[in-house]
C-alpha cells in the first residue's frame, strides 16, 4: 500500500549520529510517546532488563490499545533502529500491503467513478497488517526479553481498559458515523452508539486475546490459525477480499536508512516508502543556505515553511514504494538541487500554491503516531505507526479486536 505509506508525516524518525565511535553511552534511559500509558509500558520493560527494542515492542502494542485512532495491530509502521553493540542502523518496513486480489479499479463503480468512502471504511478498505510481524521481528532479532513479556503491559491495558480523554472523544466524534456502521467497532469504541464520556473505560477483551495469541505463538499467532481465520472471515463478510494466503505471505522488509549531513551533523532517517528521510534531507539542504540564528522569528518561520512546501511538493510528485516506483533520490538529496529550490524562495513573500504543482492535500496527523526510545546501552528506536485515517477503516473483524 505505497499510496497510504505516503501519508506518513514529514519527520517520521530522525536519529542524529555524528561520529558513532565517539558517542558515549547515555546516563539515563528515556521514552517519548503520544500517550502516558504507552510510555509507562515501555519504561516497565526497560526496568525489567529489556533493551530499547523490547521497549519499542511494548510501546507499539500499548499505543495500539490506547490510541486506536492513530495506530493499531491492524495497521503498520516504520521502526528506525540503531544497535549500539555494532552500530547497525536499519529500518523495519512494516507497512500494510494490498491484498493479492486488489486491482486498480477496486474502488470504482461501473461508470469508472470513485465510490465515496469505499477506500476508507469497512472491509474493502483494509490492508494486510504489518505491525504484528514487526513486533515479532523486533523481539526475535533485536530484543533481549521474550515477546510475551514485552506484550504483557498492552494485554493488561486491553483487558482492564483505559480512560477516555478529550482527544479520544474528538476522534470518535469525527468518525462517529463510520463507527456506528460496524457492530464490533461500535461496541468497542462507543457507548451505546454515542461518543463515550471522559473517564469511561474502553476495554478490548478480543484484542487482548489476539495479542495473547501473538505472544504465545509469535507470527503464527496472527498470520495463521484461528486469529487469521477470524480476520479473513470478518473482512470478507464486510465486503473485503482478504484470503489466508494474503496473511501467510506478508513479510517485514529491512531497508537501509537515509543518511545525510546537516551543519556538521550526520542525520539518519527513514527510507522509502516513508517519505520522511528524503523530505527532511531536501528541507534541511535548503535551510543550510541561511543563517537562521541571525534572522527574526517571523523570517525563520517563513523560510522553514517555504522549504517544507517544496519538500512536500517533491514528495507528492516523485516518491512512492521503492518496490514499484523508481524515485530520483540522488537528485532530490543533492545539495545542488536544494540550491535551485532555495533560489525560488522570496525572502518576504510566500510562493503561490499554483506555482508548486503536484501537491496533494494532507491530513493533520491524527491517524499517525510517533515514539522514540533510548536505553542506557545507547540503543535507539524511532518509530512512526499509522492506520491511515482516524480509527483506520472503522471496522473490527468480530472476535479479534483488530
């Protein structure tokens, strides 16, 4: 689903890394995520002897429980890793994939027109999830603790529930009509068909069961067996086209991160199909030509906005899934290319949008979340997770919580 992958935020994951040999081990460990319960889950794993990769499993799974409008086990993401022991840097590409039966006219009617909502709500809108496979890969190839231990905090949150806050209410209100259409989703995320009040506990016992199957059986606990059967059955009854082969064939891809320099610092960021690393390189290469610290705040903001607009224009025009689209990366990340873009920026006037063709409308990031983890050994994780639209397809396959 490269098209959905382009919806990732411009700055999905950035790990500054100057001279790796000279970077000392941190004196403390840290986690930053969008929800305190997810941060707490990760800290519990670090305190139990896990490393940053174990904590990333815990945070990812916990966010899937407490931020269902931004990420989920039914979604995917990118995990940018730095392993301190050998300096290995890699990006786990765990984005969703289109079912094998997908075709270019999947969301069109007989007249060739787009059917409103068909690509956003329900079983036909659902891609093959990548997050469960990514959590298994993190635990088995990079973590120190068993998967079931790292998933335990999320399982507990799903069973015991988490309190609704104002942001949850806003997202549920935004997707209320779609959530009401699908009984399992309405029962899970709403209160008698309405947006739940603040403080109401959202319990997800079916999701807890799916997470437990993943914890007990690893990849086979999700992509095969009873969970897989229920997923396929639920999606197909809701008009989707999943098959058991779709789940069986899903694979995580390890990709080489994007790396570039900015003002003497080496920056490592996400590779395609995330557009973040390339976009960040373009933007910073443009800004490198300015003495930003000597400018007034309004001037700085203007230049940053203009640089970002050009990076986003290039994202919409050139970037895609590298397995299917050949992007001109060497050009887009070349400082000489940035020189030309910089020359098109007027220091006092914004560039009219009509002079930046190829841009697409973008969401405000309510369907995406990011977190970062640093442990005392110097291992680091920067992850961006998404379900592409608030509450994803607003659909849950009965009996799975997904």
